[in-house]
């Protein structure tokens, strides 16, 4: 199941297919080897979607459906986003769609909507239209596919942080690390949790995750020890909270260089709350639903 959009220009518009292709390559991702598809995946958020450049229609019914508008010309470009995905797939994808149509003065034909001619549609309208079906399909197939549920507010908050991670890292520079938030599920009851990392007590942003892996490296007797432990956010705050400062991003903390030095001994001696491989495992985006 997928959500498809088709793009049109005004009849007197001078925009060419090459212009559109160059825009997608510059602003999204390189075209594939056949030069007909732009498949985008964000490594920070896990969101993916695609654009296709299609052949002109030659079927009579298709021509009537897609080529018969008096005021618009089909660009032969289309967009595809899957259903049964976390809601933030739509938040991110339609954010780009809105920019795409505004920058190039394009119009959308939405077969899933109520308007039967190409028109301007906002990212909010597209999201609501997509997500109604997305949530319904997610609930319908939840048990059948053995998926994992997370409230939309929680997954959207994690997405918002991950989506902005690159900008936060660029602002802070190389002296700090901005970790990614990951989604895991417990082995006991399939409950979804969020997880982030903190490595060798270096200056870092502390995101609003449920659990943290501390990656450690220290000397013990005559050996250099490397290990990692899993602790809850409560344990993290109880042990290190006094060394954290509030950070500008929602529900985030930060530890600055002067404090990261002070926590070295405690960082390397704090006890784990759980063993990760026994407690939880990663969740594929295809199995992370906001409805059940």
C-alpha cells in the first residue's frame, strides 16, 4: 500500500522535465542509474520515500485521467510514500513536498483526495490525508504482522530531535557529540523504548531518551578495558544530573567540557541497570506503528 502524488505545471509554464530532475538531484539525492528514480532515505531519521520520472501515458483511460486538464500539463513526475509507517514519515516527506511545489510552482494531483484537478496543497493537508489511512492500515495489520506500538507524540518527538541532529552538531562543532535516538523493543512484552549513547564521558548533548548506552574505555590494573553498559534515564540523571546544563532543544541536556572531565571516575564505575541483549532489541521502521 502506498500514497502517490502527481505533479503538474501551468500550461504556459516554461519549466522542463530536466529542470525538475536537476532540482531533485540537487536538493534530495542523486538519481538512480536508470535516471528515472530518486530514492531518498534519511540516515538520521530512517524516513524514506521516492520520486519517479514516468513515461507519457499511452492508455486511453490513463490519458483521460492524467492528461486532460485544460489549464495544466503533466510533468510526468510522481511521488511515493508507503503506508503502515510511523507518522513522522509523513511529517518529513510532506515538508519536502511543500518546498518542492513552491520552489518550482508545481501543482499536485492527489488521487487519494477529494479534489479532482491539480492544486496547491500544504504539508499539513497532505499529512492529515495520508495519516488517516496510515493509522487505519496500521491498526488493521498490527496483530497480523507482529508490529510494535509507540504513541505518536513520543515517536514524533524522537523524530524531531533526529531530524535536527545534523544542524545541532554543526552549531556545536567537533568538541561535542550529538547522538542519535534509536528505537528498541523489550523482549518481555514488545514495549517500545528510545535509546541513545554517551561515549567515554565526552562533551555531549543528552537527548530525551528512555535508556542510554555508556561506551567506556579505562585502565584497570595493567590493562585497558573497553565495555558498554545500559542505564535508564533515571539512573543517568541521578548520577550525572548535577553536571548537566539545560540545552536549547526540547527536553535536552548538555554536558560541557569542564564537567565531562569531572565525571570521568563516576562514568567508568557506574553500575548497569540491565544487559541490553537480554532486555531489548532494535525495531525496524516497517514494524513501528502509531496505532494498534
